[in-house]
C-alpha cells in the first residue's frame, strides 16, 4: 500500500448527492481544494493543513484521514451516516437525529 493511501476509504457525498470514495490523502486534498471558499471554516483549514503535511511525509496518512472525516462529519458529507438514515426511513424507523 502506498504511504498516502488510507487503510479504509472515506465515502462522501458529492455533487447532487452521489457517493464518492476518498481513497487517500491526495483524494482528500483535492476535495478540500475544490470546497467553495464561502463554506470554508476552521475544520476545513485543519483538514487541508493535515493533508498537506501528510503529502510532505510529516504526518501519517491516517492522521490526515481522521481530520478529513471530522471535516466531512461537520458538513454532513459522510455517505455512511446519510445512507443509514435513508435506510432507516425506508423501514419506517424513527430518525435517530430528530428528537
């Protein structure tokens, strides 16, 4: 496995809600660079800096992955959580995020 690849891909939703697999640091970096400037925040800045550091070999790819996942969670981009909610709604279950 290449040193910039994640042990486990991160699946995020892109565009009109299509799932995309982020396989490594470079993929994560590209998604962060393409993130609209008006939506950039501290989570974005931290994840972007982590990806840059991982690409330079200063930190592990898994550290950058964790920060990218935190960014994706904050912005409701993780496909696994959204697909789980959709599946629960399809079964008629109550949305666990709504009180």
